[in-house]
């Protein structure tokens, strides 16, 4: 299937992507999707910007202490003022996922803790079995970027990462590997929105 650039932009402008978590992965995915022309982003996080976030997340020094959803909204609007942003400054729990993500075409899982990631993926897939979700697993450390790949787990479930390298005190998150993974998540989302095989 071949699209003209105009067809691509029109399709993306009419699309909605929800992003669960706005840290290193989520904030970078949001920037990629905004710069690619996606028309509506749903942004969800309950955290505030901290100084350590500046190493790999799309925030700035003067935003330290600001809720991430509002800081990211401000930064995205500096890129595009025609994008629609729905911001939720709250913690995702099974009871609020349905209402927040009901209008998305695709969901991006970018949460920090394993239990939160598993909860979100399970609840989203159960509630919206026909909508794609792109999760991330295994991006820590200074290992090869080539190890970060996209895998299809089922028809509408994809995982980006090496699925092995967990973050800990000796295996930190680096902006480079985070950037690779978030770009792969965003690009997978773009291809799915266009009805293309993500691979």
C-alpha cells in the first residue's frame, strides 16, 4: 500500500494515541508522535519533573517540580499549536483505564514498575481487545542498541526492547537506548495507524 504524503498527514491528523507514563520512554514517544503529525495525544502520569529526569526525558531545568503532564503539554505546544492534548495528572488503576483510553486508536505502555506495566497491559487488552497496544521491556544498560527490537506477541500486542535488561543500580537507563526504544514504539504506532505491517 502506497500513500502520498498528504494522505499520510491527513490520516495521522485524525488519529488518537494514548500514552501511559511520561518518563524517558513516554515523553520521547510523545515528542516523536507530535512531530509526526498525530492529531490527538492522551497523556497520563502522576509524577513531577525531577532533576534526574533531565538526563533522558523531554523536560527542562525550569520545569523541575512541575507535574509531568503539564510540563510535557507546554513543551509539545512549543512544537505544534494545532495538536489536541488531553492531560491526566493521576495514577492509572484498573478502574480509570476504560474512561481515559476509550477513544484511542493505539495505546503506548511506558510505565516504570513491572506490576504497573502488567496491570495496564492486561486491563487494556481485556477492555479493548481490538485496539493495538505497544509496550516496552528491557532497555536498561549500555548494551547494544541492535538488541532493542519490536516483537509481535499477538495480533494487537507488541513489545519493544530486549526483554532482558532490567534497570537497577548497576544497570542504569541511558538516553541513547531509551531513545532507540521510544522511536521504535512511535514508529510502530505510525505504521499501525496507517494500516501497514509494523515490520
